C-alpha cells in the first residue's frame, strides 16, 4: 500500500501527517505504520504520526501515534502542525478547530515565516488533581512534593494538559537527564506512563526545558510539556502566566489565560518534505 504523507517539524519535534480522507488505513494497522514510518534508519524518521480524519465536532480529528506505536491523547506541537496542513488543504483557512482524544482545541495561523508559519493553539485547562492525571498516590495534588520512583523519592510536580506530565526543577542540565526521564516515564505511579520535563528557571518570564516524551524519548521540544512546566511554576510562584519556554531548538510562548484558565502556546511550524511510503 502506497502511503502519501507530508512531514513537518515544530522546533525539532517532527511528525508525519497521514490524511485519512485521502487514503484509509485501519486503526489496528496504525501502530505498526507509526513504528515503521517513524524509524530514523529504515523509515521516514519522526517523533510521531498524526492521523487526520473527519470529525462531527470540529474541522478535523487528530490521533497521535508516538514513535513506539503507542496512542497519545494530545500533542501541542501536533495540533499546530495539523493546523498548517489543514490550512493548505482548505485554501489558506487560518482558524481551525481540531478534535483530539481529550478535547476540541482551536488553532490559528498567526503569520507566515520562511518555510512555514507561526501558529497559536489552545490546549485547554491544566489538571492538577492526581486522580485525573492519573498518578497513583494518596496525595490529592503533587506540587513540588516527593514521589517514590523505584527505591528513590524525587521532588516533582504532576499535571495533565490533555496528557500526563511530571515536572522536575533543576539547577542545570549537566547530568544524565534522558536516563532519569526514561525511568520516570514508566514508573509505577504513572499507570498510563508520563512525559517528563526538566526545568531550569532563568527568571519569572523565561525558563529552559529539556524534554523526555512518553513513547519517543528525548525530543527537540514539546508543546504540552512547555504548558505543563509554566502552569506548575505559576502554582509554585516561580513564573508568570505569560512565559517564554526555551529549548535547544528554539522557544515557545506560553500564555495561561487568567479569565478562562485556558493555556495557549505559540511557536513556529515548518514543512520538511512530502512523499510516498511503501507499507506492506
């Protein structure tokens, strides 16, 4: 089966886009397709696959499959990439509503840049109650609190932004944070796994972040991770609601709205390639 695809990246977080309205791949085959296409040696190479299909609630339904084939509830960078793809398909429509596994979020193309667009998207309200993230703990909230990971207690914060996150404050990134991220991702307190953010505070309006994504590993950036980090730091009194999140690959603007409690992220999306993949 020839799979037509387009590939984009958002600050180094790259996705292959599959348009189910042009070709139909069954849900049971999507995990294997994601694993094969995302392989950086034998496939196209990407952090994940975005499967776009029709929706009764929005302009489009987006299902995210990580590089390991696992389904994910939401992706902030994925939402912005889907918006760019759909805009081209719909004659430069700049405002779109996209359904994910947890909500319907709006995305807007703010302005054109070299090779792509700056895109702003909503991510909904952050959820700190542990039963809803979910986190296995007797604590109702985990905000800069000790949580047992294996035989060690680590100070962290837990939050959901449509998907689960564990946020850890650090003084520097001069340690093996990918190894620690991998251990936390699948630790017992997280029944659905978790994304992990290692965060260094520069000042209340600017933070640095290293990201370990569930089902992927270390990635260039993470939209929901940036939102999770800012929301957590606001709760701790360490950051403003409008904050720049800096990755090695660039930065995202995060705005946690005071009136609605909706988090928005804004950043660049760029087209990489298009092609056909032989899926058997």
